[in-house]
C-alpha cells in the first residue's frame, strides 16, 4: 500500500496555490489534512501528478467570527476548531458534531474544509454545514464565489466545486437566541462513518432536521415541531424520500427506521435544549 | 486450592511478576520482523493479486514492469512452478496446490505475479505495469451451491468440490432417537472470520546455491509440522531449510500459521532472483489472502427426554475451507472430535463431516480453531431445547453436565476428559456472577418494555493437540496405509554458560504470551534464583534448536506442554547439579538445596557454594566431576504425553491432551430505537488448572473475549455472489475498539490436570469458543429469537425490532434545494 | 519550498524526539516509512496504512497523528515525538511506560507504541481527563491481544501517578 509518484508543492501564498492548481488542470490535487486523500493514494485509487499542500498558507489558517458566522479557513484542522474558545456557545451544533468525526488522532490533521470538499455522504461536517445552512467559499485564480451548502453537495463524494477551485473557507452561522440543537448518530463502532446521522435545529418559528449517511448526500427538511401530531408522518415521508442506501453495514430499511426514530429523538432533544 | 499450593511451594511461579518482555517493547525497541535489518542488496517483493474469484489466466505481460528502473525481476506462476513442488496436504484432494496461481485463479486476492525491486514503492509501481488477460469462469461462493452436481468445479482434477465426506457413529444413536420423547433440531451458519493480528505476515528469504539450501526468517508461528511441507515444496531435504523466527511477533492467534505458502513463494523468488528477498504483507493483502477461519453450516439434532436430558446427538457439518485444502486443513473440522458432546454426558452420536471448496480465501488456524464452529450450534441447541420444552435453559445445561464423580471421563468419540468439576464451576459462576441480580434486572427491564436478555454457554476447552487427530478424516484403512500419527512433542533446553548463568530455549515462538517470563519463573524457582537471572529464548532456529513437528505456539499448548517440558529439563539439570554439589559439600545429593543464589546442605547454610560457581564448574574443571557424572552443561527434554494415541479402528480419538472448562453468562440489552446491543454484564468462569501467571491468564481471557465479541457482533469476511471481497479494508472488516469491549468479570476454579507436568491446561482460546454463542443466546433471549445469525448486526434485527414496515403513499423525491425548502 | 519533483529524493529535516534529524525522501514517501526505514526509528509500527489501527501514531507538532497518513515532506521543520522519545532516560521507563508494565497493558506490544504516544499527549494536555475521554483517545487504536482491559487499567494508574507531577 504505497502511493504512486507525484510532485509536491507547498506554497506559502494562496496566489501560488491557485496558480498551480489552474496550470495543472485536473492533474493536481489539494492536500489538506490528508486523512481522506492519503488512503486513496496508498490504495492507488487516486493518481494525481501534483499535490498542492495548502497547510503552509498562513492566510487560510484562521477561524474568524464575522457577519454572524464562524468563518473557518481552508487550513484549519478539525482539532483546532474543537478547541476554539467558546465554540459551544457560538455554534453548539458544531461542537456536538465534531467529536464524531473520526478519532482525536485524525482530527489532529484533518481539516474542516477538507471534509466539506470530500463530501462523503456519511460525514458529519457536511451534514452540520447543511443543517445550519452555511456557506462554502470557493476561489480560483479567476474568480471567487460563495455557494449555499445545499447547492454545494451534489452526490456521493461529488460537489459543485470546479477543478480549479479551492474551498478557501466555509462559514457556519452562529447560534441565535432561543435556538436548540442536537446531534445524534449511529455507527457500527465509535469513530466510524455514520450509518445515519441527525442534526436537529429548532428555533421559535421552525424545526429542521438534517440527515446524513442515508442518501447519497446530506439532506435537510423543515419538520413539524416536536410534540405536534404531524411529526410522525413527516418523518415517515422523509424516511422514504431519502431513498436510503443499502450497504454492508446496514439495510435501507434500517436506515429508514433510524430516520423515523432517531430523527424524532434528535428533534425532541433540540427542543429541550431550546428551553 | 491448587494455585495456592503452587504459590506456597514456589516463590515465583503463580505470581504476576512484571514481564521480562516488556521493557524493550515499551521503549520502542522491540525486534519485530520488519525491524531487523536486511542484507545489502535485498529486494523487496510486491504481489499482484487476482481481481477475479474464478478465471483462467490467458496471458501475463511483464515486459513493461521489468523495464522499470529499480525492478530486478517479475515472476509469474510458471517461474515459481519451475522451482517448486505442490504443497502437500492432508488429503490427496489437496490437489495441485501452489502458493501462486499457475493457470487459473481460484479466489480474489490469490497471488498471480511477484515484482522484485529495490524498494516496495517501486515494486508496487511494477505491479501497475503488469498486464494480465483473464478469462472469467463462473465462481461458486455458497458452500451448499458448491455441492450441487452442476456446480462449477474448482479443481478440474477432482470429481467434485466435495473433497471429503465421512460419517461416524458412536454408541447406538438410532435407538436413542427412536426412544426419545422429543427431537430438537437447529440449523446454523458460522461465519468466516479472522483474528487479524495487528502485525501482518513477513518473510525474508535467501537461497544458497552452494549448499542448495534456503535460509528463511519469518513470523511463522508453527505448527512446525509444516516445515516438511515447506521443504518438500522447495524441493530440498529438511536440513536444507533453515527456518528462523524474529525475537518479537506482533500477534498471531493462529493466523500466522498461514504465512507458510508465502514462505515457499518468497524463498523460490529469492532463488530465481539470486538475491535475498523481503516481503512484508500489507493490510489489504492480509484481509484478502492470508487465512481465516472456516465457515460452517451445521444441522444438529438432539434426542431429548421430557426433562431435557439429551440422549443422542446427530451432527451434520459442512465445512467451507475456501479455494484449496491447505495443510493442516481440514483440521478445523476434526480438532473438536473428542469433545463433540461438549461438557455433556451424551453417549450416542452420529456425525457427518463434509468438506467443500468454494472460491474464497483458503482457511487455516484461527483462535478457537474449530471450537466456535462447534459450540455455536451446540449451545444454541441447548437454549432451543429449553424453549421447546418450556424449561429453564440453565436447568437443561445442568441436567446434562458430566458429573464430578465421572472424571476422568471417556467421551463417546474417544476423548479423555482428564479432570474437572463442571457442576461446581457452574454453581460458583452463578453465585459469584450474581445471577439473581441479573434475573431481577431482566424482570424490571421487561416490565418497562425494554429488551433485556440473559444467555449461557458451557464449553470444554481442549488444549495441546494430538498430532494424530487430523488423520481422523481418513478411514482406518487409509490411516494404516499412510502411517499412524500421534503425540505432541514439546521441547525445552536448559543450558549453563561459563559464568554459571542459565539460558532456557523452547521451540515455542510466542506472539505476546509472555513465554519468556513464565519460563524464567519456573526455572528460577527450581534453582533458587531471580527470574531476571534466567535468560529465555523462545524464538526458534530450526538449524540450531531442538524442535519437532508439534513445535510452535498453537492449540494453547504453552502452559500445559512447553512450560512443563522446561520444568522437566530444569529439574533434570538440577538433579545433576545436586550430585556435583553433594560431592563438593560432602553430603548426600538429596540434602542439597537451592535458594537465593546459593547451593547449600540442608540445615547447614554455612556449608554452601554460590550457584554460579557450582553451575560453571563443569565448564572449567570437567575432570573434577564426581565419578560417573556426565557433564552437566545442558539438558534437553522432548516430552510427549502417552495419552495422545492415534485414532483407533472405531474412529475414537483423544484429539487433545487436556480439557479446561468454561461457563459464561451474558446479560445484555437491545436498544429499542437503534437495535444496538449493550452488554450489561459478562461473566466468564474458567477452570484451567493452576494459574502460572494470573495476570497473563487474565490477559488471555480478556483478549479471547474481545475476539469472541468481535465474532458475535462485527466480524465476517463477506463475499458477494461474484466472489468479490466486501471486507477488504479495516474500514469494512470491523474490529472492536475499546468502546465496544466491556471488561468481563473473570472467575476461576483450579482443578489441576493430572496429565501435565505443572497441572496447567490451556486458556488462550476458550472465550473465542464460548463468547460468540453466549452473546447470541442472550440476544435470542432478549428478542425472543429462534434463529440467530452472526455477526449480529443491529440492521439485521430490524424486522424483529420494528415489525413490518408500512408502505408509504407513492411520492417521488425532488432533489436539491426544493426538497430542502419543502 | 519549491515544487519537489516526484522522481527524485529531497532532503527533509525536522526535530525527532528533541533532536534534529534529516534524510532523503521522494515526495510520496510516507512518514511512517521515513521514520522506520530512513531514520531507523522502528518503534513506530505499521498495521494498516489506512489510518485505522493507530500503531503508527506519532506526535506531530504536539498532536498525536497517523504517520501512515502523512508524507515525510509534509513534516519539514516540524516537531515529531515517537514512542522512543517518551522514556525518562536512555533505558529508563517513564511513568506511563512503567504503568503499562506493572498493569500488563501489553502482550505482543505491536500496538503499544502508538497508544503510549496518544496517552502521553492526553495526560500532558489534559491531566484531569475523564475515563470517557481516555476511552475516546484509546478508541483510535486497535489492539488484538489485550481486550483493552489492562490498557485502561494502565492508563488510569498512570494518570493517577502523574496527576500533580510535571510531565514530558
Ligand atoms: C480512521 C479514519 C476515520 C475517519 N472517520 C471519519 C468520520 O467518522 N467522519 C468524517 O466525516 N470523516 C472521517 N474521516 C475523514 C476525515 O478525517 C478527513 O479529515 C476529512 O474527510 C478530509 O479532510 P482532510 O483535511 O484530511 O482532507 P484531505 O484528505 O487532505 O483531502 C480530501 C479531499 O478533499 C480535497 N480538498 C481538501 N481540502 C480542500 C480544499 N480546501 N479545497 C478543495 N479541495 C480540498 C482534496 O484534494 C481531497 O480530494 C476519517 C478518516 C480516518 C483516517
Ligand atoms: S498504520 Fe497508520 S493507522 Fe494503521
Ligand atoms: S498488545 Fe498485541 S495488538 Fe495490542
């Protein structure tokens, strides 16, 4: 299990990184924390000509609170976000979801933006970003644009990111007054990717449920408030609409049941937290 | 209690002293196979493996790979075939088996070509450049399908995929079934799983054309009965195959037996290349093509009285060994032959054993070896009998256990259960394990609508395999022709150096079981020394050390056999030193005592010598030895127990030397929402005789429990219908982590074996046998299940947990933002 | 750093267990292989090369990380600590190692180095870590021998002895 050959470039500035990415076309891969890319390389499932290591670019290494959002740069590791002062206050859902991402020994290197870029349908951070209706900030040599999370994820490990674009940052809205959050997931073992994961967000006006691990990407839906009588039916509809996948670790039926049951518990828990 | 006695007599044995092995390991200074340097010019191997479960190889194009800078050679099956002979097997039907595919591949992962290069990275680059043209053939994955008349044949030389079909009959099962009030049957499937040590296989091989001899370093664990198989495959006499093991080995649990075909492959590659070749298996290779447990389909029926007394058993076992029958298979199917009635007094039985080939990785040794496959149906059946007859499952177990007075007990199939008090152990386990409290918890939980269950299993744990048991697969006539096999030689040498220090050598090859520590304790006690003063070598060099075919670390033979042999060797050496000391101290030999580094006359501590001075004297002044005394420089013992006879004409076989006992209780709860299993309490009662080192016994039990729990809940080598391996990485082949493994409550009785020098019995495999079925029984109790399939995935419990799913009104999913904003 | 050609080896320098080291590496060389086969630091083991087993865990700039999921070129200038850097003296076990010996927290010892690296960092950064937090950290390591019971015991014993004391 040894990677094929590639060139390596670790620029200090974003301009150099973007230029290199533009020049190589699809042959260059961004290397962030490497926690998803390295396994692909050692199994020779990816054969880039060049790896552009973005972790030495200072301008991308920051976590900033701006305009009602937490903006997390491309070079921010998951562990750094976990220990960001006041995270649980600024955005409880992020603080709840992060410990489910792999292990401390992978969060130490893996980045937040790398997880978004990888767009694994079972990953926690894409689910959290979607559930909070966050933004993905993309930049290429030519242009910069921001996409809503719902527009970014397009399928299993597929996104709206163009080949020459880097996720420069992602931003998660900060928690508002009177909001409640909950995060639940089922895995085969602690630290595994989720069979099904739930991010619930309840405020004064509405309740939302994000579901990961069930479909080809995370999905978010407005739900009746916990305690109202339509909830069961709405969960049931959501469970079917997701067209749950079936794999070695879980049947589609089981995933649907988790949407119905754990989805409800997550919403109820968020409602309780709000109070 | 016996453990007490050992402790009283002996200052070191029986105590959990710090292990001699640990300091280097903790400092990061272990010497595992990939830590030992290789000679200059060593080539590293990478192996190209089959992506097909069954295919003909039409052509292999290696020119581009060979042209890659850094690549020395690319070898295919034809190149290896030219240098080797087929791997010998137990049955003729082992067929024309080589460690690499010659013209057909039979499972995904089977070696197809080897690239040798200056480093592993380049060797893997070379694999990318090899082009293989396959012609796919229909695979057969399901063992029952493999038995069908029109099934694709794996080995065209064989008439069918059924390579062995034997029926056995003991007592009078037909009458017992005719008389019985009830007949209770069960069908089970035991999954193919693997113990997956964290260190993978490694081989470093060299060929000396001058002597026509191979020198191989490998983390092979034995049995060394495979040494002749390797030598024959390499076409050299046994004395031209030097097989060595590294000082440290990163776990095995049986699995590192399966490195032997790779030893042949890499050694032949070294010969072909004219250079030393090194191969360190990677995890993908390990999961696809090392070795795993057999899968087993069992139909088991019991003839039962109204009170739940079992009169007879009728076993029908189908063993899925994968693509080839590799030595020592079909041993998995026969290792339990002596104890096919478990812990129960059952006099009549029928057994039909079939061995079938399928397009999957070949099976081999794996912790529990045959035990999990037998106890899963047997102990599930006990619970089924209770359910069917409306009895308490515990009562059914107790009603059938062999009585204490019946020991030593001769089983219907010829086993000689050396010792035990099963009823006593069960009673103690229930009491100390708090069964009443668990019943109460179950009652409360159920009253609240929760799913709580309790399961039991009683298991006889065999240890020290009889080298002859495997031949039970042959008919008596075939056995006579092939030559009878028996015994279980254990070897130990205790030697003295010129400064009077002791070295112990055993042919054992540990993988973390602390052999060096225990042997140092034994020998230190005998000579009145500190364990640190004794040096122990447990690695093996077949060119220099004493060994025999039973050598190696398997069938839990260390404590009962190997440690016993060391005890005997040290005792003999001590007797000689006593005589030498007697002449120097002018007292009778039996007056000589060894204590605290000194040798003295009993009752007269003044009349003494230092131990090292006495021990060194035969080196320095052999002339001064007493008349008739040979030099006392070393003592080697080959020990084999006389109880291990070959199978007799009635196919009775005592397949193991000693038989420990285990009784397990599992209480668990199934989460109504998620179906996840949470173990509330796990109690494991062991009677493995006296404990030589209690902490190590605890380690074996805890480790075996974790393997058993993995088998119960997570682990299976899953193939799809086309024979693709779905569990080819550690992300899919799931091993329990610290979060999944609770600490079991471990209890002990200490009935010594009268047949082993130290009274000890094996303990390392028991929970691999007892735990999967105990958990399954608990889950069945919680959910009211009749059928339990391992591994118990929450997902598969869904229908039971949630009832039928209502179909919804038809509606399609609108993807994207609209769905989100609905 | 300029773009490094994948066909060639390049000099990499970093701090290993407090001492400067350097060696040559192609860009694709894994840190685990660099440590083991270029530097000769064989206490760092390899069990899966996929980030799952944890045997290869080393500290990179203060955080336990998988050396099999890191390229040697990525750690240019970094501080690396391996199991070999934990000892109290050249041949003296530190408190954590001593606890593993006393509580029989290892059998084959293959997984042990990575576990010690993770626990060392945990107890240094969070001396009061709860049992659940210790479990969380240990769940990033697979051990096939011990069933984890003695590993947990050793970890708790070490933590107890370390609390109040300063630590590497
Ligand atoms: C044992 C183990 C368990 C894990 N468990 C989980 C889990 O439970 N849940 C979970 O969500 N994840 C899990 N992961 C994956 C997680 O750790 C990764 O960190 C994450 O998916 C990718 O982040 P990274 O920074 O490591 O990205 P990399 O591996 O460096 O990159 C991943 C991909 O994204 C691209 N990329 C990275 N950053 C950018 C960027 N800024 N812009 C554009 N493209 C970019 C890369 O080119 C690459 O294709 C696990 C990993 C391991 C090894
Ligand atoms: S070798 Fe790195 S985690 Fe297994
Ligand atoms: S001690 Fe052997 S794997 Fe942990």
